[in-house]
């Protein structure tokens, strides 16, 4: 069984839901590329179609599209080697080409000349470049915005998402109602991907009722770890399992604690438990390598092992519903030590006139408040102190 988000992904511009103005704006940008700006930036919240739109339009135009993710760039060398090589190679299989650079706001925390290199490539680009971002409030993007066409994407209306969900239900033979689909759309924070995932997760009995929807935890574009664990432990489909952690905002170390705490409650056969803990141990090896090498690309392997690896460790699905719970007391003590170590690590990157103990007690809560409530100041501090993405996510949490 495949993920419905992939199965029902827009194939053409007409398939894009609720973003007609943005689709037309991208088409105009591509039509005027030779005489106008060389890049367009699609800006909007999660799940509104920022990545789907370029692919759908490229399909309409029979153009080639090459995608890169800015979170993989560590500096100007990676930008030049990845985007530069894609820009200056001739398109072999189509009459045109689009270079798509996803999540450019990730450059704000890891920028070591990468942003400037990207701007230089845009100025001489022989092919159109489409960039996507959730937030461009960082002042470092001002120059990039001046040389690009900024296209804003708003949240998709609840009614349009609900109608799309009903069409999917009809195609899949699922009984439901428009009001139930509206409720799912609202609970997803109008994230169309999240809403489709919710419908698929509830459609096991070929029906989605209001009672089923009430089982969904309240969230805004995030899923709780309980929902993620349910998908991992209950499915044998690797695609569903690996997508289960996509919308979870907790730190990766909490994945380990939650899975370790609840795995024995769900898995009963010794060989299933052994296989699952083998995957967890391998994931922990990669986690240690991240700590020692600061190479965060290993997170891909950690997520794959903790989700798909654990899901496929069982020979077959278990019946019944286990009651999942947060990590136990000893694990909470361990996590408290991990948090303390992380605070000390961040303190080592910030010039402080006091002791580390005093910094953690007095200054750290204030800095954490800034990162949770002042995006502009947080971005400036992250750049100034060269904080890694993991540091930034830790500071954004409520301590």
C-alpha cells in the first residue's frame, strides 16, 4: 500500500488545490524569465503546495526539473557544486529546465557563504530557479528578495481541502461525509499533506466517522509521538512507517526514549523484539556519530531505522491496542542529563562573562524565550554564534 500523499500528488497545474494565483504567478515568471528576474521564491506554511507547484507546471510544459534541498548545503562549495553544475548543463531530455531549491530558509542557520554564492548563480542563471521557504523574515534574505520574484502562498481554505479529501475517499471506496473531512482539514492546521495522511490512517475499516476524527490528537501541523508510534508499531508498510516521524517536532533523542519505553508493550514475540532493538542500536550508532562528527545528514538513517526498521522487525501485525506512555522515571533522569549537557554545549558557543552554571540558570531561559518568540533576533543570534540546526531546535523548545 502506497502513501496517498504520493498517489494523489498533483500531476498538472490544474490539479493544484486552492493556489490558482500562485500557479499563474509561477507560469508568468517562467514565461518572462529571459527578460525578467531569474528566480522566484515561493513562500508559505507547510503543506500548501510550494514544492508541488513547480513539478506540476514543469509537467505541463514538458520541462525537466532538478531539485536540491538547501538544508544539505554547508557553504558556498556545496552550493556551487550542486546548483552550479545543474544550471550550466544542457537539458538533454526536454526543451527547458527548472532548478528547484527547497527550504532555503535552512541557510539562515548554516550559511558560510552559501547564500552569497546562490545569489551570484541567480544573477547569471541560464535557466529559471524556483526557491521555496516557510519564512523569509531573516534580514539576510533581503538581497535575495530584491533579485527574485516573491510569490506568497496562503493556507488552503478548509472547504477546498475537504472537497479534495472527499474525492480521494470516493476513489478509494471510503464512506464518509463532507463535514467529517472539514473537521480533519481544520485539525491538520489546513496542511493538505497532513490531512491526507490523517484520512489514510483512519480509513482502515473503509469508513471515516466523526468518532474516528475525535481520536486524532489536537495539533497544528505536528503529530504527537503517540500517533507516530501507533503508525510504526501497527503497520508493516515501510512507506507509512517512514512518514510517521515527518511531522513530529520532538528532539531525536526523545524518539529513542519513547520507542524503548513502549516497544515491549506492543511486540510480544522474542524475535520481533530482538530485531527491533537491533535497529534501535544501529540508530544509536549514527546518533553518536552525529555528536562526534557534527554531520547531521545521519539523521536520515536514524529516522529510517527508528521508523521503517522497527516497523518491519515484526513478522506480522499484532492485534489489540497497547496503551503507550511517556518514558519512565529513569529515562527522564537520563534525558534531564542530556538536556543539561546540551545547554553546556550551547554555552560553549556563546561568549559569556559569567560561569556556565550561572549562564544556564539565568541567561539560558531568556535566550530560549527569544528563539521561541522573536524570529528576527533569533536568526541574527544563530548566525552570529554559528549555532547548528540542532542547537536552534533545542532553544526553540519550552524549557
